[in-house]
C-alpha cells in the first residue's frame, strides 16, 4: 500500500471515529450536581436560569468549590478530647481554657450540647465530634520572669488566652463531622457571594436615587457644570453595576468566585510558644525550651471575625453532668 493510500485510509478512519463520537449519546446528567447548581442559582438570582447553558457553565465551578471546601474541612485540626482530664494532660487544652471549670461552663451553656447530647438515646453513642471555635486574644502586661537564679519583676509580658468558646455542627464521628463541615462551608461560601451580589444590587438602586436627585438639581439650575460631571459619573457607575447584574455577566462572576474562593473562605496556620501560665515566650527566652509549642488554625469566612477552629470529642456523660450542675446552681437560692 502506497503512502497516499495509507494516508487516505487513516483520514477515513479518523472521519469515521469522529462520526461515531458525534452520534454517541451525551453523558447522563448528574442529578445531584444539578440540584446543587440549582440551589446556588436560587440563592443568588433565579434570573440566572434565563441563560441557556447555565448548568453546564456552573457545574465545573461548583464541583471545584465543593472540593475546596472538603479540603478545608480535612485540614481542620483534631479531633482532640475536651474534658477535665485533658485539661491536665494536653498542653493545647490547657492553653485554650483558663481552668477545668471553664470547660464545664462551656458545656453547660452550649446550645449544641443541649440539643444534641442531653436527652440523646444510647444508640447515638457515648460522645460526639463537634466543631470547637474560639477567639484568639493577646494581652500585654508585666510579670515576674526567672533568669538563671534571679527573678526579675515588672518584666513586659504578653499573655495568650482564648474567649467566646463555641461548639457547633455536632456529628456522631469524625468522618461524618468532616462531611457535614464540607456542606456547611460550601453553603457559607454561597452565602458570601449572595451578600456580595445583594450589595451590588443595593448600590445600583442607590445610584438610581442619586441620579434622580442630580437631574432635578440640574433642571433647577444649580451649578450646571458640576452637576453634568456628577451625572456623567453616576451614569458610568450605573452602567457598570447594571452590567454586573446581567445574568450572563453574573454567571461569569460566580464561576470566577467559585473557582477562586480563598478571599471568602480559608484557614491560616498559627504557631506560638507559651509557658504553663500562658505567657508567650520567644526563641531567645530562657523559658522557651520549657514552653509548649501550640499549633492551631484560624478560619476566615463570611463571619468577619476570625475564629480558631478545631474538631473536638465531647463525652456525653460529662456534658450531661455539666448541664445538670448548671441547672441545679441556677435553682439554688443563697440567703
């Protein structure tokens, strides 16, 4: 067979394979993924459905964002046991709470504990895995410092402490907790985007109001040149916000945000060395070698506050006992 004949045969085969690919039925749609896409669209703007291929354009971005949320959930440290014995044995737990009594107070006042653990059936297990969040604080002050055999008083010190301890998203075990957090974080990401869209829409409405006021002032003859410049600026901003709210443009923005979610949702690692009193020690301090190295992460999400987060195991018996003691103390009258 000559080179020309071989080339013709190869071209014919390539054409036939292309025809078979074209005749092949399209891959079945992912009903679950389509459901997630429709839920995102409903939250942001139902008018996005007017774009003919909105599902095809959004599906890869939604898949990417969910994978990102799953990775964030997997990077949350833990689980660690939160209990009185852990306060004495675990340096991190010791640093997170001022005293073992603070653990009991957190458990007693937690809505998560009351809703999930108190009154739970034995079939639900002896403990749960929940997200523990708190605020990271540092306080400057003065204290005593040991340097060799000498004690120096009024030494500048910075103390590490944590406030606003909160338990959330309880689950029977670790795997279920990370899956649940993946869903919660994705919903939070979508809510952040919805808030951004609502802000643009509100700005657009405000610009319409400003434009009406400036038009009325111009007609009244108040500084026509200044008002002409002001009107031109308003019209440009109205066009920009109006274009941004068009369904096709909004889908492009949504795709970009879902594919690059870091500004809306991320974890930042924090490492700090403290002594047993919670005083931060530096690499050059004598106490550094005897200090505890604490590693934790801070979550940035649509909640503008940064939260130190970790997964925690909570024993049902200890949580229920804490709630009972708290309720008994509230009913006790001291005369």
